[in-house]
């Protein structure tokens, strides 16, 4: 390969190097099937040639909407071999407006989809006149207008290769490192998600960077639980595994999302993965299941397990400093690992080496726990605009609590609001530069110019570095106002906040909060005069308990108007709407330093100032609308 390979160069190289090794694993009709590296390349060639035969031109966009499966991988590779651009879409997109915006905005001319997702596409297809073909991964009894089965595409591909293989070869060899590979849409508001432009070189550069911190063995198996539409699954999954000669397995698709989740434990036991991509929310479920199983074995086993766990956690410390003067604990660590934790690992197939945790920040106690049971879960950090890996902890190179070792060939600086570099140990915005930085946002030069300045990507996340551990990064939250959920999804809250305060006479100020929490809450400053008038019109004293309940109910109704069935339904993603309200008795003002001189609410100061109310809103009592603090506030 040359110094700046395309994904095509990359795939051609490694599928020849590991030709007879297994790359893809998929469960079909209760049996796990395998596809070698060579077979993967062959299928990608056939699909790519078929797309060419159907008239797909270089640089055109193809949307892909499907659950994780082999055809997701070979389908995308086929798109890339045809010189086109894949637009991966999340299967979580339920509303027609979400899908419609992305397909229209990307100017997609074809769509690849599974039978399960096809109804969504059929619903919006009349509004997508530019879409020439819908390619369905599963055989159907009847195809509607514009639909074609993947088998027919592959038949066309075989015919194209037999007739003129040189034309196909010329097409994929014409792909350049800076050509677009993906347009990956953010999960912003339905009205304005951004299309992140990731090039071929963005991906191959990030794989090279990932290899500087993570190493695996030939034939190691990775079970990919995360959605395949995200570039994290691409880099940490498809391409890094390919470069090491490893294989990837996908969780069998259930009839519903919940059924697919129930397939995860079975898939783990059956595929016996060496590593997995996970998120904290899933890891917490793993721990809960482990401890439920231990408890079921009786009090004696549970006590022994807890003693073994405490001993291992004490020995491992923050990983980088494990052992030390506690050398005497090591024989106990080995003994209990053999007696107890080896059995725990059998529930994960018995071959698990480590997890890689992406998305939300990992609780340090969760990291200590999984390390203690012999399956370390290492925190990493990245974002789609960086393709996405910026840093990661790994075997023999980890510091619990940190976000990991910064990858090679990437510059990182920590800056204040004016763009000045801050001293080590001081928090600021994480700003990076490297070949993994996106090309920009599709059709959005304004946002591109604000995000990439002189080649430096402004992440919007807050972090710091230290002299004690050079080369490691600590990520501590958002430098800007992005919210982040427990599964790592990010969302800009200003749209909802502005809409609620603009449309409701009963809400003066609103701040959404979610910092890797189970749900989003809203800090609400009510307009007491308007609420009191509302009560009086109902003939109810605002100071009475009945009046307070009526006022809180009115505030809740204003928020609920954005939910399905409400007058503002569909404007914002339902998943980000607040599930609890913290109604405040004090306004955000310059006097209490919660508003700056330009009258802009300072989010971080509001969160610090009302930290007790935020914490309370995540309790069972605090989640209830008519809690004592809300009643007192009105």
C-alpha cells in the first residue's frame, strides 16, 4: 500500500494477505456461517460491479438502512468499490421526517435496506424522486416500483465482471484518498442534523492511529453489538480487525429491538469473542447479570466473590500502578481468578480479553470491576468528526479514570474560549489535528468553518492533560452545550430550550441537562405571574396545594406538547425530551452570575448552582412532578 491508501487499497491488501482466514460471522437459521477475507472481497466486487451495471456513477450517494449483518459490510464495500459514497442511516430513525431529511439532503440516488426496515422507505419514497432504485437485502414475494433484490444486483454484477471486468477495475482504482467514503449524519434536531463528510483517507489514517494503542491477534473474534452505521464500528470494528486478520460477528436480528437485545448473551457464548465494542449502559447490564448469577448460588459463594472482588480491585488500583507494595495480594488474585472469575468469564465465551468502551464516559468503578474479573473494559474517546478515535486505553497502556492514550500522528491541544492553549492540568476545549479530521459538513460551509479552524478540529468537549501522564487525555464533559446520553449519543439542546420559552407564556427560562444520565431533565424557571393568572381564571387560589398542582400540571403540559400527539410533536427527537422537571424558584440573572453580560445563560454555572436539584431529579422522588421541591418553587 502507498502512504495514503484508500479503503479500496486497504481492503485489497488485507483480503489478499489473510485470504483464507474468516472475516465475517453471521447466524442464519440457527447456524453460524463464516465468510473468508477472500470471499468478502469477491462479494464486494460483485455488488460494486452490479451497482455500476445499474448506472451508479462515481461520487453518487447510496443510503444504507439495515440492522447489523454481513450484507451491511459487503453492501457498503460494494458502494465504495463502485466509487460512490455510502450514507449510513440509524435504524433508530422512526419518524419519516428523520429519514426523509437525510435521504433528500444527501441527494441519495439509491437505497440499500433490509426487509425489516423497508416499510419506512416505502412510506417516504414518493417524496424522494431522485432515488432510482431500492435494493432489498432479503428476498420478497413481491417487489414494488423501484425495488430490486440484492440477488438480482449480484447477478448483474457477475455479468458485468464477465463482460468487462477492466471497466470495474478502472472505476475502483480511480478512487482517491480524499474522495468521500461516508456522509455520517449527526443525531441533532430533526430539522438540522449535520452530514459529516468522511474520506477514504480519514478512515485508513484512523485505523493506523488505532493500531498505535490497540493490538489484537490473528483470528481473534470481535462481536459488534453497536450499530454499524457509526464510524466507531467501522474503524474499531471492520477495518482494524481486518488489518490484524481478525473476524467480526454481528448479533442475530430479532423481530423487534428487544428481541435483538435478548440475542446478545447467546451470541456472546456462541461466538466466544476475544473483544467487544460496548457502551457503559450495556456494561452495567452485564455486571448486573453477573452479580445476579452469583447471588443465586448462595450466601457463601456471594461472600467469597465479594472478598475476591475487593482483593483484585485493591491490587489493580488504577491499572498503571497495579501491584506495587501489595505484592502479597497477587497469589490471592491468581487463586480467586481460577476459582471464581474464570467461571464468570465462561458466561462470555471464555476467551474474552477486553472490551472497548465508546460513547459516554465510563464510571471508574465499572472499569475497576471488569478488570478485577479478568475482562478489562477500557475507556476510549472520539467523535464522528474525527472518524472517530482520538484516544483509548488498552492492555498494558491504561489509566483508569482517563480517556486514554492519544493515538499516534495526531496533535491535541487544550484551549480556552479565546483559543489560547491552557497549562497542563487546566480544563479547556479539546482541539485536534490529524489526517482523521473530517473533510467538513455536507452542504454546510458555515458550520464547517466554525468547527475546523486552520486545520484544527474544535470538538466542543472539555478535557485536560497532565505532566504526570504525558500522552494521556482526560475528558470531563462538554466545553459547549452538547448533552450526552448514557449510550454516548450527543445532542444540542438549544433548539428545544428556545422553542419552549418562545412558545409558552408559562416558562421564562429552560435548560436541559443530561451528562451520561438515564434520561434528560429540564430545569424550568416558571413565569409565576402567568401561572397565577391561569389559576385565578380557574377559580383556584395559587397558594393552595390544589393551585400548586394545577400550575405544575400546566408546565408539564407545555413540555408534553412536544411529545407525540402534542401541537409541537415531531419538531425534536422524542428520546431527548425531558422525562423529569426541576421547577426552580430563582431566575437566571447577572446578579447570581448565571447570565453573562450579553444576557446569555451560562450553562455550566447553572448546572453547578443547581447541582442539588439536578441530583434530586434523578431520584425516584425527584422524578415525580409533584415533589416537594417543585411544589415549593411555584
